[in-house]
């Protein structure tokens, strides 16, 4: 896939970018370079290659450092909502501002 100069200008217009013709030419070259790299990566045969959880996992075993999923803090919602003018079911009530 490659872009044309009109594609770059249309994308810049959609993104509301003010792009000069010189800058559009530079962006065109850079974007086409990115697409060329993506096509090269897609062409690589990866059958039989297991996905890695970490870039270094292929060289050395990395155990996952997980912590226990436990509550470590107290619930202070009632304390935080005490000074509020109005609350209901744990939510702050505010005046309607949109008609």
C-alpha cells in the first residue's frame, strides 16, 4: 500500500492540519516508508513461532511478578461525601445545567 500526495493532503484536511506542499511531500515519503516496513514485516513467515510475553523471554525465563488481588485501603466514600450538599446512592447530586 502506498499513498499519493492527494491522499496526504486529504488526511491533513480531515485532521484539520495546515500543511504546506513541501511538508506534505516529506510526510508522503515518511508514511510510504512506514507502509513499506509494515509490508516487509507481513511477508515474514512466522508459522511455528510462539508469541512472547516479553522481548527478553526468548533468551531467559522471566517469571511474572504478580501480587495478590486484595483490598489494601479502607472505603472512605462516606467521609468524602459528608461535606457535599447532596448525595444519593454514593453519587454526588448537582443542579441541572443543560436544558
